[in-house]
C-alpha cells in the first residue's frame, strides 16, 4: 500500500509478444500461474510422446541392421580356400534339388522292378502260350474266312492281330513278358476269331503266373480295352465273348509256322480224306486238323486205320469239340496199337479238332477220315419215321446248365424200337443202375450216365420216351440211332 503523497505502485506485467506476431491467448493471461504451468507441462508431455514413437521404430530397424551385418559376416566367412559359408549352403541346396529331379525322372522312365528283369528275357525265357477266342457279332462267316491265305481272312485278321500286339506290348505290367500274338482261324457263330498269345517267363515264375500272367488278368486287360470307343470302331468285338486258356507249346508253334496244321471246310454232307500221309508234314510231327462244318449241323467223323498198309503201331489220336486241345473239350483219345480199327464219333456243333501224334516216326498214309454233317436236333421233339437219329443238343458252353429235353417216338403197335447209343459221355458213374442225378439220359424209366462204349436197347413197346437232364457245365455228348424192328426179344438189352 502506498504512503501519503506517494504515487501508488502499479505492477505492470510484461506481455510477451507472440512468436508469430499474433496475440497471446486470453486463456494464458487470465489463468493463474499454477494453472499455466500445469498446462505447459501437459502440452510438453504430449509433444514428447509424439516424438518417442518414431524413435522406437528407429531402434528396431537399427537392431535388424546390426543382426543382418552380423549374419552377413558369418555367411561371408571363408570355410576353405575361397569357398565361403553361403557358397557351401547353396551347393548343398542345388545338390538336393538335382537328386530329387533325378529320382523323379528315373521312376518315370524305368519301372521299379527293372533290376529284376532280364533284358534278354523274351529270347531266353521259358515260353508260355495261351489260346482264346472272341466273337464279332456283326459279321457273317464266309467260306473265304476258312482259308488263311485269302484276302478276306487277312483283312479281318490283321487289325485284330495289331490290336492284340499293341495292347499287351504297351501294358505296364505285361509288356516285359509279352512276345507275340496272332489270329489263326475263324469259325461260325456270327464270326468267331481264334487267337494265340505268347509270353516269356523268368526262372522263378510261380508268383508271376499266379498274379500277373493269370488267365483272369489277361482276359480282363483285353475286355477293358475292347470297351473303348476306338477299338469298337476297329472291329465290333463282344467283350463278354472273350475266352482264354493255357495251350501246349507244340500246338501253338505249329500254328505260328502253319506247318502240320490243316484247315478243313466241310461244304457237303459227306467228305472223305484218304492217305493223310501225303500232306506236307514231316515225320514225328503232330498233325492238327481244324474242321469247320456248316452252321446248324453237327459233325460225325469216322476215323479208319488199315493195319495192312503200314507197320506203324504207335500213334495217339485225339478229337476235341473245339479248336483248343483241352481235357475238358476231349471227345475221344486212344493210342493205335497195330490193329485195324474204325472210330466213330459225333461232336455237337460245327467245330472239330482232330490230332495225330506219331510217336515213332510213323507216317499217316494208313489213315482215312470221313466227315458227315448231321442236322442239329432241337432239345426234344417228336421222332418220325421208322429209323433216324438224334444227337446231344448243341449249346454254347455257358448254356449247359438246367437242360431238360424229351424226345417221343411212336411206332405201329406190332413194332418195337431198337436204340443204338454211340459216343455216350455224360457226368456221373458209368455203372448201369447207379444213381444218376445231376446228368443223365432216361429211356423208358431207366437212367444212364457216365461214359460208355457203344451199347443198344430195345423199347418196351411201340412207343418210347427219352428224357435228357443236365445241371452241369462240362463237355458232354451222345448220339442215338433208332430203327423199327420186329425182333422178338425178352428184356431191353441188345445181344
């Protein structure tokens, strides 16, 4: 407080000029000194926070740069001579990549079992042969197809041969073992193409035959291939008709060379071939006669050997109901022993294979064969006339189950029927009176089954009923001649 006569002391606050020439904020002028200080401290702290964030990032960046420089120094360290660490690491990576590519290329180029395959296997390996057939349902058999030298035969056989060779040769599993194949004949049934396959086996072949070269595998490979559109355009082959079975080496070798194989086309009801030794075939070689009959006819063959014309006494003669010499298809088999004989047989169907195997250098000039074509009979029916014959009904092998046929013969009241059974081969026991259930021929209530030499029966009266039943699928055959007679005999057995 000022004294009397003194001017009052007036405190004048110096007002600093704003840095930018503007006026100071009224808030600072009016504020108390403590409040102003608090405001400035708060403002300064916020400003410091803004600058601290980029400084933290900078420290992190500096740390990474230091680590990189440190690592760089490690990678640039010389291991030996002028090779640095990074060079060694790069070489290892390149080596690993190269090995991986080499393994991949090697697997694609060479099968895994290549080390077990002999490159000369197809030459040195043991041969294994198969024969089979396939049906061309849209074709029609013509006589030219029975002659392998004909142009029509070649035009149909060559595409099928090429297809078989390419299929098995290019197969990843079978190509190493496949050697050759060919189509060797055609037969009736629309058109049935018959072919053979040849493979080569290593020394240890048991598992190979069981799993790789089994009939099931070879058939499935062919059937799958036949389902493709390209093959269907090549030749209309029914995949379900494909058959295959193991064949003996001598037979297929003869088919390959064409020597001692004779294709016989029967175009008349009766044809006889004499002096078989005149055909172009060497001694000690088996002869194979592939006989083709007319559609709708069964083949009856009479094989005759005259002992007076030769001293040969060791020839095995066999006949089959297909062109594959298989046990299941055997019609008859015997060894000629030096005595004159005549063998008569009937094959249900239009295909017959006759084989002659001379074991001691025999010629076949003493043999003659007469082929007769018998109209195929239906499964049962009425037998007319006073004499005639009927044969086992002709069916394909997949239709031999559940057959029931009945033939009825009625003669004048004073006559009886004499039945002569030839080539009788059914399943079951051959003993007369034995139980015949699965497969039998019943005549006047008496059943016959098994295999029998020629025998004959008399009917009980002027009427006769013959029944045939089968639920088996094995090869069977029989032929029956009947005639009316006035023979006064007791019982049914012929003497």
